[in-house]
C-alpha cells in the first residue's frame, strides 16, 4: 500500500520539477534589459536565445550521466548548472560584475542544458514508475513545463514588479529549492511491481483527476494573468497558484486510505458493479504487454501476420488497389510504414522520407512558436506595448500549457473517435499559420493577444505530442536517440528564424542609448518577419498533411489489431 502512495508522490514531485524548470520561456521578459546592459545588437541578442536552445543539442549527455550516476545526482547537477548559468547572468544584468559577451553566451548555453537534464530526470521517473500508463504520465508532467513562465510572472508581481532582472534570480534559485523538495520522494522510489488490470484502470482514473486539476491550474493562471499594482493581491494570487500545485499531494493519501479501506473493510462485503472506466481492461492488458520489448515486437508482428488479413474491409481493399494512380498517390504510398512501433536505427531513420516530413513539420511549426516567444519582448516593445510584456508571456505560457494537456486527448477519446496522431499534428499546426497572418494584418493589442494565445496553444501541443509520435513511427526502444535527432531542428530554427527577425528588426531601427544598441518602433519592425514565418508555417502544415496521408494506413492497422485483440481476449 505504501508503495502505491510513494509512486504518486514521485509523480507530484515530477510535476513540481517540470512546473518550475521551463525557465527558457521567460527570456523575453528580461531580454530588452539584458540587451541594454550589454550594449548589443538585436542579432547578438538572438544568439543568446539560440545558446539557450542549443543546450538541447547536448541533451544526450544527461542520458550518458544516468549510466554512471544515480538519478538524484543528475537532478542536482541540472540544478547547479541552472544556478550558475542564470545566477551569473543576474550578476551581469544588475551590474555587479562585467563579463565579455562570449561568457554570457556560455552561461545561456549552460542554463539551456540544465533544462534538458531536468527533463531527462522527469522522463525516467515517469517511465520507471508508470510503465503501463507512461504516455499519460509523460503528457501530464510535460504539460506543466509550459506553465513555468506564468508562475514566475506571478512570483515577480508578488515580490518586485518593477525589476525584470528578478526573473533571472528566480530562474537560478527556485529550481534548486524544488530539487531539494523532490529529493525525498526520489530516494524512496517503490520497487516496480506489475499491476493487475483493475490497478491499471484505477491509475488511469487517477490520471484523469490529475488532468482535471491541471486544467484548474491553467484556468487560474489565465484568469489572473494581468499585472496588479497591489502587492498584497499579487501575493495572494501567487499563494493560490502554489496551493493548486500542492493540491495533488492529497492523492497519495487518498490512495493509501482507499487501499486500507479495501483491505480492512471492503473485503468484508461483496459489492458488484464497476465505476467509471476510462479505458477498456482488455485494451490495457494488451497495452501493458506491448510496453515490454518482446511483446511490443513479437505480439504486434503476430497480429500483423495472422489477423489483419482476415479483417480487411472492402473499403481498405479498394484503397489498396488504387495505389497505382497519379503522381501524388505514388508520393504518398512510396516506401510507406508497414506498421507502427518498428525500430529505426539512425541509418534507417535518416533514409526515411517520413522522418524528414516530420522534421520539416516540426521545424516550420513548433520551432517557429518557440522563436516567437523568445522575441515576444521586442515584439511588444515595437508595438508600444512594453507594459504588456509580462501579461503576454503569461498568456503564451498558459495556452502552451493547455496545448500540452490537449496532446493527451487522442488517448482519452480513442474508443469513440480514433484519428491518427499525425493527423492531430496537422490540426495543431493550423493555429500557428492563422496567428502569424493575423499578426501581419493588424498591430492592435487584441491581435497581439489572440496571436500569442494561438501560437502558444499550437506549439504546446506539438512539443508534448512529439515524443509519442516519434515512438510510434520510429520505435519505442529507439525513441531516446531518434527524438534527440528530431529536436536538433530547434537550435537550427532558433538561429535561422531569429537571425531573419533580427535583420528585419535592425533594418528599421534607430540608435539607442548605447552605440551598438538599436531600438525599433512600429509595425514594420516585424511585419516582414510575420509574413515569412507565416509562409514557412504553410510549408510545415503541408508536410504534416502529407505525413498524415502516408502514415494513416499504419495507424488504421494498429487500431484494427487493437480491436481484434480485444475480441480475441474477451
């Protein structure tokens, strides 16, 4: 009984870690101040944002560290890297010390690397403790990474709402304190025990309750995102957000109390009937078996060989017969994936056209959203909305949080509405395209807020869904390497898109207070950038649609296998 409650304690600790370590999302709140203190150009400021994203290229180092060191050591190594990276930047921006540009660049790189190490720790904790529901655990915890900027904004308003360098101090200290708070649950991890079908179903219900609490968190942060001049009110609002994060701690106690009740009281009675069932028990049994390497490969191959041939519908047969058609059909059907979950080593991955379609969709979708958030401070300043920067950052963060939560929707509604996850990816890219052309067409505050919300929603969904898509398309056992290859598009996109935006910005700029610092005011500062980004997002949308058309047959076969297996086991 205690082991089950400790498992949920670990999940709550993982939520805390994720909620306070998405520190790269508040870069735009202090970027203008940092640019002024360093006396650098917009292009040089963009390189600092790239440095933070460049840490993802070295994310593999955290996995290497886990091979030789315990999990808690990697956690505190991440906290120390963030403490040094952000702490030194805080000393620079407050004029305590003066450093050359290259050292500030390295500090940004170190801070970005710390985020990757934190994420790795959280992924490992979820996979170890929730093997049968790891997708639900990952989607839930990753969602809270998107809410970090909103939480830091509430803390900023509650402490000193006139000093933007406070963000850097909070980025340095808070993850370190949270790491200490999460240490005890991590050190007391329960032994891994297989769950019975009713246990898996009960865990799924717990995840549903946690998602409801997560939605309440997001709604709270969204409703109270506006900056208030009353420090007392700001502190109450911040206290409320912390209370909502502490609330999931009730779950371990409820689990322990429920187990005690069932063991000591309920066993004396015989009660028939079941409660709420999120996912069918047979489906969960099959899913639990597919989590292991042998069942994932052998069981699925068996179904493909022996079952699928017997359950093909006439519609599918006609679809197969029509493959030899026009050029577009050949592009879609050529070298298609035969099944989901097939392992792809690096050499095979790079030869897959599906991978490059996926890469382009991510590069021209989610990465644009991330670069937009990095430039949000300058975008608001150029439109004369500098006072709204923190509100816009909170808005982006909140909707990114909702987007990440929505990425779990396909897992909850699959029994009633089944749609390939790559299709959901295409749908998620659409708001970014709409938002960018909206921003290009209007410079009003309403358009800025609407565009920021749409981009946050879209990029949040993509970031959270990417791990599951990579695992499904290119194999669960290779997901660590393959996903790290995929996200190399983030630093590349950050460099390319940010450099493009900086060039357009500086072409319309005037000299600032320092010789090398320039400031741009007016819609022209980012008009061409929004148009370019919008056109590129159309390319990403088109790539995602082609990817969906190429992979939908594999998803259909997987769903047929799931239904057939349920019928066989029932």
